[in-house]
């Protein structure tokens, strides 16, 4: 199993702050990773490096077989799908959902004078079907709910058949129903044999879709723990990552985290049992 990307002792230093501190991380083909950590942990900076939009201050990075710093990054970026609020903000509100997805073929965010083939239209239709948004095809992007937008962004990121798909907090800002709709779509994607390598950033274990295989835990730019999801994601590792005593439960493949009871509250909990 070859590596989709490899980071070796990667650091990112900004004036007055070490954003990433000697991070080593290897993600292999067929794996689905979630990156967890509090605000300021370095998650977004890590995603920028993997998407070939930021270079580290030190360390070595190989993405899809190419060494960052000695490769045409514009060609490399075409092999990486990336969803974020920054992309959503740049899609014209008057653009149709179909065109918002299909225009990824030309790496543009609003249809202009591009000429699309049947293969482009068929691919866009396929992606809408897989994400459950076929009924939205002729709706304009500006009329969509937040949950609908998130699924359109994922369909757009998959349009070019990337080898690596990066999901930056895809469930942020969604209500419960929209989050569960998105989780269902990501669960289907994670089980697809044709899906690219998946890496998703989140703050919440409740947002980890069934089918994800590995986890990386970050705090203050450093790796707290990493490895297979079932053995690495524990109450102890979450407590170390978020700086608070946390209990973790799992039901039907989905996780729930809660602050551990202590003091008088813990005594009352024991009595209730």
C-alpha cells in the first residue's frame, strides 16, 4: 500500500508562534483519516500543507509521490480535491448547482465561456446522484441551505476525480438534521472502493462518519496521538488533546464525547446508579 502523502518533522513558524512543531504523519491509499484538535491546534495549517498551498518552515513533505518544493504545484493541486468555506464564499450566488459542480473541470468558480463535453455533464450528474442532491441541479447556489451547500462543495471537489480529498470542517454550522444528512453522504463515500483518500478536519467526535479508519490528534501544533481509530481514539487521548477530562462512548460506529463528571456531580451520578 503506497503513501498518499508523507510529512517528516514538519514545522511551520510564524512571527511569535510555532504553528506546527515537528509533525510526522503518513497517510496511505485506502485510508480515511479524521484530524481532531481544539482551536489553534494547527489543523488548518496542516491542511494547507497537504493541499500544496503552504510550504513548511522546515521538514520534508511528499504528496502523491512528489516532493513539495521540487514539483509543479499547480499540476499537483489538480489531483487534490478541497472543500472549505473559502471556496463557498467565492461561488457566485446566481450560479446553478450543476454549473457550480461542473466548473471544477476548469478550476473556475463561475461559468464563463468554457466549453463542456458530455463527459463533464455526465460526471456532474453522477456526483450529484452520489451526494443525494440531484433535485438541486437547477437551483442557484445562493438559495441553498448551509447543509445543501456543503454537499455541493463535496460534489464539486470530487468532479475532477481527485486522488486525495480534503474536507475542512464540513459539518461546521449545520443543524442536527443537516449534519446527519451530510454524515450519511460521507459514510457512503467512505465505503466506496472508488473514493479517493479522505482527510477530514473536525472539532467534534460526533462528526466522524462511519467508515473512517484513522485519527490524528493535535494540540498546540504537536501530535498527541495518531493511528487506527478504534485503538487511538480514547477518553484518555481526547483528554490530553482538549485539556479536559473527557469520557468517550461509541454506539453503532458513531462516537459521543462528554466532560467527565467530578466532585459533587460525580457523587450524585454514582448515587443515581
